[in-house]
């Protein structure tokens, strides 16, 4: 079984033990939830039967009720302040995540309790302004992101004055892979190195979303990126808490979507330093620069990107 299937098995096993003591069983109080990829699908997209809601209804204990009530209360509190902001996206799906999913997300992606999670209300969208909260896509976690949000993602968003969720999936993969590779091979990969090899470009259709494109004449450091991602744009939540940004805090990073006023194709004046560090990264064998290898669990742990992730 894949790691995801193993985790799913553990989750189901924990749910099946709800009637017994929760001591020593971290899953005992997790309510039944929709699967992570889409409604009615198990990991790897295999279909599964719907849970019998009548049978499960009596199994949900008071702790589960408290979790759901808290989520609803937070939703009601923030909804009074949220607003559409610039209203950037034309195709702007409502999140299909529901409160019952929260415990599953926490378990699958090791999100600590110190990070508050808020399910968007029925009218809120990913590009809305929800004061104090920032949107994250499930696909970011599936690609290996854990809190705090990785430094290079934070630095790029700070530089361009955008929110992390405005970056397209391959941009997350490139930035996390660069951080992973730099850490493992002793190369200081900073914003200057990123912009020496890549530049930001607004999506041609989804205005407000941004891609990270390899510069003409520069070899891409990260390889084997995906050419198409589907079914991810309606899988998002809002989060807040000190661990979301880590010890440095958010700095100038926005929690909400915004049009950038920065020049997309402008490199930083880092000169020979960036060129030398880029050369060192390109000397890493191609197989290790494959984003799937760079973002493997083993390499993410070794790189420090999972420094705050608690072991099971």
C-alpha cells in the first residue's frame, strides 16, 4: 500500500474504535469525514461506498460535537468581517471542504492544534479578505508542505506582495524543492537565486494566480514538474496561528489575494553570487532534482522543512 493508503487505513481503524476508550488512540475521537481527494473517493481515486449516516449518528460523541460547534462559531465570527476584496477570480469555486473534514486534515497532514482551521462559509471564496486568516489548498499539503509555510514561498510572496495561495501548484513545488535541495547540499538558496533562474508570470486565464517560469537561456533547476493539475481549486481552508508563519512571522506577506505591482521579469542585483549558487544546484544529479524526489518525506525531514512536524 502507498503511504496515503496506510494513513487512510489507520484513520478508518481509529474511527471504528470510537466506541472504545480513547486513551492511547489518537484517532478515537475523529468523526467520520469525506475523503481528501473528492466526495466518495478513497486515496488514488478508488471509489468507496458512502458511510451509513444513520448508523454513524449515534457514534458521534460529545467531543465530536464540540469540534463541530467550535468550527461553526469561528465561521460565524469571521463571516461578519470577511468581504470579496478585489474579486480577482472569474472562475471561483466554493470550497467543498466541510467541518467534518477538519480532523481528517489534521491527522493526514499533521496539522497541530495550535493552528486554527476555519471552513469557508457558503459564500466566501479563496480570494476573499478574511481578516487574520490565510487560505491554503489541500494540494499544497499533498505536495509536502507543512507548517510553518516554507521560507522561500514566504519570501517570494513578500517580494511580490501576494498571498501564498495565489501561487500555482508548480510554483509551490519549485520553491519547496529549491529549499530542500539547498539545505541538503549546503547551498544558500535565497530569493536572489530563485529570481536568477525563474520569474513570476500571471496566469493567462485565471487572473490573480501566478506561475513561476524558468528564464530563457537558464536551465531549470527543478525537473519533472507536472503539466496539468485537476480537481484542486475547490479544496481549500482558512488557517491562522503563530505556527502558520513560524518564528519570523508573516512579515509583509498578505493573508488575502491582491494584484501585485511588482515587475514580474526583474531579477535581483545578486550577480555572481546567485550565478555561483545556481551552478552548484545544477551540479546536483538530475534524479535528485526531480521534484518528486526533492519533496519525498525522507528529504523533507532531512531538509528541515518538516522541522516542526510531530512524529506519530
